[in-house]
């Protein structure tokens, strides 16, 4: 306890504060709540470290200045005469210095945000909107609580066989991120694909105004970011802001997701692992080497062999195929493009090391639907000892307990042999779910993900399949 | 949590290999269990003992200036008062009572039984073979003599010391001339193939002996086998034995030397012997059974316990099998081999710990002292 208290007075403290701000994407509410939860400030940078850029360095300098100012005042008070009152003030200032710095930094942050950053961003976004309005390419917008990046990559891979396609890299899905990407366009692209990030009501509408999409895809709605949205109704309404914008223009909706399907209109195109209105899926199979199925409509038949893992990938593949067909790609181009699809970074990405252990890196998948899909995939694997490693899911709001218990139940039903849990506030719920479903495998606990990753090579055997599910960023500790 | 000390390094030609074995798999697997407080005890080549938990990370020993950093630490003291206690001297003196020791020292002053003797004196349970098996197995000549006396097959050999060679060169040369070339010249007490030379004729002998005597004062000269197949068998257990898979090292060079074993090994290696070994060895069932039988007999004759690895030579034409060497601390515990029969690193170290405890408990029932009046009677006419 004393160590925790002293950690506020250590040299690392200012850096920890700025790291917390940066990891929370300078969201003051999140920063304050993380700070309230944190007991020891010496080991805040666990999963990542502070990224040094002009903004973070400026804020770090200001924090140091604040601390120096408070300590100097304390010294000034005691230096210029001794009295009991002055002594009280001196000790009070010494005690209060880290608190003054923690909260004081918010003022310059707000100044930077509203006086410098916002006006600059406004002009950047305005310029990007003008550029995009003049761009002749077809703009496809993807909204949803999950699966947006996978959908973007699938679309990009399939459509690239017949069109010049561009899409923002990484998870550029905010107005500023998309504007940065727009600056890189050559102007001759035929298709532009955008992910729409949603954190608060109105976010999707704002992005639609910027992009002005010609068609869209809604990948599904679930509890991702529920902590921010508070209710699933608000999440649904925000994601369907895309539908409001598109009007009669084509909108593909994931028919496997109940919330999205229930909210879809009759003119929307539903897609699922069964196919679409136009296409029918037959002979679906999946395994560690990929997924295959046959797609037929009235007069066409296409055999698909994707390297993507899991039957849940068939729905997005079918949607991409239908869009490709709509945009005029030939059957050969579609088949070639679809067969080129492969797992993306950290999304059910298989890796095999020299020891013969197959690791499925699904660390960017942190939503309940994605988890269910992956557990179903693991359940379909036979002849392997299966390991499921997770710190649980973040931002599940009021449904945190029920969602995690359900994950435990699903793992027990799938007869997963080994479940590795990282100690935090949610994994005890997974354990509870496992126990309630008479889980027959082994549960192992680790203090943090790094300890688990270090131990796994010594616990596994050749042929084992290790699934790494989701990451637990520092700001949720 | 139990305190477990992993002792590595030491005054040995295999000093660096010992550091690797200590970390991969021993320390990392012990940490992975989450059940032990691991205390790495590193012995320098000069014989100084250090212990600090940051040495649990192998990366420390890869730093350029780790030797300098090490000298800033205080050497530890050991107390044998009712068990083994590690003491960090100084103003802020600290001490830790060790519950179990995991020796990870290859070669001299460690694997040769010296460390085991120390640990027996300290009355602390330790992993792996005991003093007697370690001492015999470390001496390649003694091993052959013991095994041959029990009727186990070994290849023809000659041995002598540096002093013998200097005094009786002609007699010994005469003895050597009865062996069939090619011959292998080996320092008797060294492992990891250090100092071994293959000679094809008499003119190469002198140089090879010089190399061997550089590392040891006792050398072994043994016949090479035509159409040789080398295989090795890791075994674990005290009374009940479990064999791992029979493994055949693959080498394209003259023989499997230190570089092949540790620097170019594994499928990822870029050395000449790119593929480290054939696992399990593709040999027929008769040979397999013969090796399993000879392996277990050797293990028992030498009194091994915990873990050991027995090396064999097979003449591919005659199908004769010879016991070659016994290694009481296989490099990295031959973890890759145990994995192929379904034993993970964590399970391996956990089993070895249980075996060590089992042996320690059973030794407690042995009476080592005897009451007599001999002291009172000393000084008399005849004791």
C-alpha cells in the first residue's frame, strides 16, 4: 500500500499520466476513470509504451512544469520564514503535487484540443470532403459493431481482381484517419472502401457526410462499445445511420446477426452462410487450411476455396461476391479474387512455429459474436489438443458478467481441453460459466498475458492448437 | 511457494551450454508452472557464485557487458545448516532457504558428481543423477569398464593418461595399432563432443592426442564403426523407467561436433547439418527393442536416477549395437524428444522434481551412521 502511494512521487509518474491519456485517445472521462482505478503508477505501461510525438511530449513537458511549479512554491513558502502554518502549507503542497499535476494537465489538454487541434481537423476534413465529392470511384461504406476490417479486406481482395481498389490501412475509421487516407488517393481509383468507426450516436452520420457512400454493408450489431453506447438500441440506431444516408441505394446486411436482421428493411440485401437471395451456398467445409464451398445461382456455379478460417467467413465472402457481380466482375475474376482471400493480421491468423504448435492469433477479435464463431471453429477441429487463451472482452458494460459466463459455457460445450485465463475483473465470470457447465478440461491462470505467452511454449506439444483471443489494453486495468 | 535453485555455469568447457540448458527449458518451465520461486545460481568460469532473479532471463547473458554487470553484484554464501541456505552478505543481508536444487551444469565440476556431492552434504533434494552415477558416467573409460564387466557390448578401445603417453609412447602406440582405423580420440571427461577428433591413419594421431590432452589428462581411443548409425535414447525415472523416442542425429560432416549440436542444429539452422535429427529413428523393430533393453540395463547398472541419455553405435551392416556413452544431464533435457512422446516441458520438469523428492525421501530411510566405542578405545594396544 505504501509502495502504491509512493509511486505517485516517482520519476515515472508524469510519463504514466501521459501514457494513460494517450492510450485513452485523450478522452478525459476514460483518463479520469483509469486514474481513479489505478493504485500503483510505477507499472502502467505493460502492453505498450508511450509513443513519443509532439503532442505527448508537449503534455509531458507541461506535467513536469506543473510539478516543478508546485514543489518550487512549497520551497518558497518554507524558505521565507518558519511558522507552523507555513509548515502545514509546505507539507500540503508536497502531498498535493501529483494530484495537482494529474488534474491540472486536463486544462492545457482542453486548450490544445479546442484551440489548436479542432480547427486544424475541421479544415483537414473539409478539404477531404471536397476531394471525395469530386472523386468518381464507387464508395462503399462498412458499418457494424464487429467484422468491419475483415469485410473491408475481403472486399478489397475480391474486387481488386477487376477494379482499381483503395481502402484506408489499419483501423483508419475516424474523420481524421479517413481524411489522411484521402490525401493519398491518385484519383483514378474505381472503388473506395471505408470502415465507419462508431463510438457515440451520430458518428456514422458524420462519416457518411464525409464519404458520401454509394453502397454499404452492415456487418452486425452486438455489445462492442456498450460501455459507451449504454444500450443496444443506441448502438443499432447509430449503425443504421448508414441505412438512413443510403436511402434506396444498395445496403448489404448480415442476416446471421439477429439485431441487424430485425432492423433491416425489405429492400436491403441479407447475406449469410446460406447465401443471399441470388446465391445459394452448398458443401461448406472448414479447417486449419481454409474454407471451401460452392456458390450457385440460376445459371452460374462457382467453387470457392478461401484461406480464411471458419464457416462464419462464408457470409462476408458471399456479400463480397454479390457486390463484385453487381460491379461487373466476371465469374473467373470473382473466383480468383475470393480464392486469394486469406487471414488478416491478428484475425484468426494461423502461425506454425518450429515446435509444431499451431497458433491462431485472434487478438484483434474482442466481440461476443466473433468469440462464438471462433469457439465453433475450434469445436470443429479434431485430432488436436485445443488451448483457448483470453483476458476476456472489454467495454461490455452492464452485460459484462452474462457475456463472459456465456463464453465459459460455450467453451465447456465445445470440449476445449485447456482454457488459459488472464487475471482481471472479467475472467472469473468465464471460470464461473465453465464450472456451471461442468467443464472437463483444465483451467490455468496467469497474472498477465505476457506471462501466459512466455509459459505456453513450455506447456504445449506438437500438434496443439493455441487460440489467442482478444487483447486487454492497459487502460482497462 | 517452494524455493528452487537452478545451478549453472561453472568451471567447464560446456559452461555456455549449461547456461542455455538452465534457461531452456529448466527455468522457463519452472516459472511457467507458477508453483516455484526460482533462484538462478550462476557460477562463473573462475568459480564465483552469484544469484539474482534477473538472471532468470536468458537475455541477460546475451548482453555485451553482462560480465561487467555481474561483477557489481555480491557473491553469495552458502550455509549447510539443516539444509541449503543462500546468503547475500552485507548490511542488508538476506537469506533464502532452498527446498530443492535443479543442477544444470554440464561437464566438469558439475555433471561429474562434484555438485551432487556438495548437495548431498547439504542434505537438500536435487534433480537428476546422484553422485556415483554422475562420476562414473562422466568418465568415458570407467563407463565402458563397468558396462563391459556386466556383459554389455562396447567398441574396442585403449585409454591412457598424459603422463602414460609421455613415458610409454611406444608401448601405447603398439596397443593402438591393434585397433582398426578410423579411430576416435576423445578427452575422457568432456561432453558436447568437445575435443573429439576422428583420425583415419597413424599420421593424424599425434595432433588429435594433442587436442584431447588440451582438455583432459586422460584420453580414450576407440574404434570407429563402419556403416555407422548413431542413435540416442533419453530415459527418465528412478525405479520405474520411461524411455523417450530413439533419436538419430543426422550429420553430413565427419561426426557430430559441438557446432552441429548447438549452433547449427534444429530445422531452422543454417549449418551443414541442417536437419538436427531423425525422430523417431527409422530403425527396425529388432534394433528398437535391443536399444530400449540395453538403454534401461545401462541406466540401472550405472545407478542413474531422474534423467539420463544413453548413446549407442550401430553397425548398419552387421546390426551389432554398442553402448557408447551415458550423459547424466542431456543438453536442454532433450525436451524436443520428450515432447514427441507427449511430455511438455512443464510436465518434464514437474516429473523430475517428483523423482528427486522420491529419491530424497527414500534415502532418508537409509542409516548412514553407526554407534561404536571406537573413540573410547583409541590409544589402546589394538583397535
